[in-house]
C-alpha cells in the first residue's frame, strides 16, 4: 500500500522521457518509487518522442536541435526550465529541487532558483564533472574547457544543500577536492528494478551467448575491447568456436571503428552488434544469455549495468582494473571471472570454462545484493535525505520494509 504524498518536489532530468536513454533510468526509478515514501515528484524534462510511461505530472521543455554538439543543445532548454520551475515553485509551495546531472548546465538553474526562492537544492551526480578520471583521454580543447568550468562547479557545490553521488570513490574524491562538502555529500548507488527481473527463469538462447550491454567506448577503453576481439579470433582460427553454437551480442551505440575491426578480424558471423534497443528489451537479452561481458579500463568507475549483471545471477567476464567495481563483483558474484591484466589466454580460458560448466549449474541471484541494491531501497535512502533537510520525521513504520 502506497503512502499518501505529503510533499511535492521538482524533479529535473534532461534524460527521462525516452526508453532508449540510459541516463534517464536512474531518474525514472526514483520517480517511480518516491510516492511510496511520501513525495510527489513533478518531473521537468526535455521534449522527446517515444516517451517513457509515467502517470505523474511531467512538463516537457523544447530544445533546439540543429545538429549542434550535445553541450550546446543542452543549453537551449535552460530559459524554459527556469520559467517552468519558477511557476511550479510559486503554485505548489515547493521546498525541494532535485536536479539529475549531467548535463550540468541545468544545475546552474537550480542554484539560481535556490537563491530566488530559498528552497533546498539536491544535485544527483550520475557522472563526474570537472574531476573526471577520463580527463586525460579527452581532446585538449575539452580539457581546457573543463579547466575553465572548475571554479563554476565549486561555486555551484557551495550553494548545494546535498550532493548525491553514485559510488563511494566518487564521494571521497569530491569531498577531498571540495572539503566544504563534508557532511553534505552522500552515495546512493545505482541499482536494479526488481520488477524487471521477476521471473528470471527465461529460456536461454540456443547458442552459447556472451552479451555486452551498453556502449563500448574504444576511446575510453582503448586496449581491452581489441584484446577481447583478438581472443575471439584466436578461438575461431583454432576452431574452438564457430557460429553454429557460439555468438557474441553487443547492445549499444554502433561505432564505425569497432565494427570495422570486427569485420577485419573475420568475426562478423560470431559478433553481432544489435545497436540501441529499449531498456526492457535489453533486460530480456540479459536473462537469455550465458556469460556477461564487462569492460572497464579506467580505475574508479562503476558502470550502472554491473548492478543488472549481478542481479540476474549470471557469470561475468570482467576485464577491469582494481577498485570499487572489483570489490562489488567479488562480494556478490562469486561465479565470475575477474581479469585485471588480461591476456588472450586468460580470456579464452574463462570463456571455455563457462561454456563447459554452465549446463551443470543453475545460477541464482545473490539475496543480500538484491535486498540492498534494488531501486526501491535506493529511493528509500533518497527520501530519507529529503526528510532530514526539510525537518520531516515520518513514522518509519509507515515505510515498506525492504
């Protein structure tokens, strides 16, 4: 039974209204479960087609699309965002503004609204802004732009009542870089929506299937994707795999360079790039696969897909560095293959071991992982942050136990 909503909040997310945009999934799930904890989110997002179904209140703001770079397009909705938020604050007696970032430009509107109306400002950082561990791999002009933006981020964070991050190492780095955040920063991990994983006993693909969810950014992960393809080529050349019983599915943006490499290595019959598909459809593929591929070559990064990987209970072939993501997999997915400095032989051994053993096991999700990292529990934590700052002390017995 849902709690009666007692507080209305403005919930701003540039990514929200599409079932294809992974940047909106965290926002969608917060909004889905917040009414259960006494908050009615009034969503403000950009105007898009193929909308995500949400029965609550949504204001969609037009952006100007003229083949502009992303960061310029994101600026075009700011005037409409400010006017819409201002109107809602006045009409609904809003106490809380919640901004999902990035893009980070929208948070500057939140800062201005806070100063004008004396409301509480929450920022939810899904990614780093100016202290990203990827900085050394981005173009020189972008690094210069980032340097210019750093004082702006500091000014923004000083105005923020609460900064939410998606992983502990990110929280620690922001607190170290901006010490004034101490006591005003908290981690709420990404997670998985348990409803997406109900009935996980789906029929597996007939072919042994290795699946990768999400974009493979060769610019950010320069060696591991190529190493993986070279391992597949070696297996194919040695007739250890063929397309009659083995396939690799890649779900995410198609990058021309990577597809050229797949063709050049003669792997087109084995490696199939599916492109972008709706999130719920991607979860269906996840349930039907045998082995899940994870590539994270930069330390200090936890990709959101890892929570869905672990939730489904399948073995994970992880080509990663040491760090928080390694600890997460090691603790909750003991049937996985963690390769920190992988070579071709290690990758091949992991694939063959999984192929030989998958029919003898029935993999089950980790119950303690499912209890803590589900989206409902993450939203309960967020609602607790809201209540703390606006002085609400709800009867905890009214909350659904997780």
